[in-house]
C-alpha cells in the first residue's frame, strides 16, 4: 500500500473523523469513543472546598520526606476501590484513627482506581466501574473524581497509583500522594508523568525485586522533560515539566523475596545515597513482602516498627492494605458482593489495622524520645 501523509491529504484523502482508513489486517483498533476532556471534567466537578485538605496533606508528606517532620507517613486503605459507599464508610472510620494518632502519623487513605494486570482481570473502577466488561470509562472517571472530592471535603487525604497516564489529568489535582507501580516503574512514560505531578510520588521496586529501577526512576523524575501528551482541553500537545524531587523508593518485595527487614532496608538506603538521592524509604507491608497473605501484614509492620523505634530515619512511611471486612472476593455483580470486602488483593480488617497504627505510632514516639535524649 502506498503511504500517504496526513499533511499531504487533500479532498480525496481517506482521512475520516477518527483517522485514516486501513486495510482490515492493518487496523490498529476496532472503534473509538469520545471522552470529555480533563478541562470539561474538572470544570464541571471542581475541587473547591477540598483544596485545603489536598494542599495541607501534600505539604505534610513533603515535610516528612525532607526530615522536617519526624512523623511516619502511613498509606492505608483498600487494595482498590470498587464501591464508593464502602470507601466513604472506611474513610469515616479512618478519620478517627487520624485524629488519635495525628502527633505521630500522617495518615493517607489508599484510593486506587486502576489495577495493573500481568495478564488479564478487572482493571479497576476507572476502567470498568460496573465490573461487567462494559468498560464505561466516562462513568468510571466521573465516579472516581466524585469520590476524591467527597473524601477531600471530609478532610481525608488520598493516595493512588497511576497506571494509564491518560487518567491522571482527570484526578491528579485531588490526590495527595501517588505511586508508580512495580510493573511500570521502568516506563519512560510514567517517569515523565511523575516529573510533572504537583504531589509527592513513590516508585516501587520492580516485580523481580530490583531496587535499582526505583532509584533510576527517582533520578529521571527529578529532571525536566518534554514529551507528547494531551493538553487539558484534550488536544495533542508537547508537555514540558519542571521535574519532581519529592520522590521516594517504595520497597514492596518481589519474586526474589521480601525486602522489609533491616539488611534489605539498609542496602536500599545505601543505594539511594550512592546515587545522590535522599535515603527515604516507604515500605509496603503487603504484596511481595507479605506473600499476598493479608494476615502477614501485621508481622511485616511489626518488623518495620522495630526498626523505626531503634532509630532508623531512612524509613519515612509504611503502606498497608486494609478494608472494612477482612479477606477478598471475586469481582462480580455489585449487588451480590460482600459490603466492604476487597475484590482484588486480600486486605486486613479495621480491628487489625487499628493495632498496626497503634504500634507504628508507638515506634515513632520511641524514636523521638531516643533522639531527644541524645540532644
């Protein structure tokens, strides 16, 4: 087939409303559905009163990362959000915990709307809010944004993971902390995305356990970038970023084994320092560090708390997967699901979560006391 450039296309061009016409064997997709632009969504659903929560919590996280605040960041909540009502109930419970431990912990709720997949599976509320394969992303993005706005109004800061960079412009202004996951930490697109985000970002070690890829990602995200993307009005644009230095390494274990114990933590901190990065680590008590067994998160968190109590200053945060109800269930008809139970990774319940938060807060107080005694 003779090639034809778009620029040269004239009145007789095959260029249609969504692009050129291809022979069947070369067609890149089977259809297109227009979405409202990020500008349209954020204008119709403005952050407004929740902006104070987002701004305050971002600053609190930055202060911990920079060593100006000796508290511990705790990113806790459902593995993924599939039911906004249950998420709001969890958030209301979490506000009590935040108030109780505010002197020692900066608590940020997990509000994950996208789920990366090694092969196939439910990809999260933003992609498939009805869990029926309809992939109603317009509704999914609107539902996700509405929940973020309500959580911000409640005074609950939120954390999420960016899987599809195209989703970020719809939600990012309402998020306090975000992660780049183990499957995408080596992606140039995600490192570029992080370089332009106005919030702190954590890069997870790779699925195999490599911490070096997270170190490389932090270095890349701190630099300025220019790349092809979409402007807020939805049109293609060259995006230029200023770089984001508010990053950290997230240790989540991998196929090589867990990495939450003191030798692995020290090695990761040393690796960051050799690269010229601050040695600030967030440790995930779930995923590879717990073998995806929710009941083991308490033991992992206990080990982390012991290191903090012993004076470790490289550990700046902990991640915990928690929900209203212990365990997990398969995604399905929302009307038939157990209320407040995960449909992705297994989570611990609120009682076990409260115990972990209490132990982590005690470890911060112990570290603080020891430091004051040295002074």
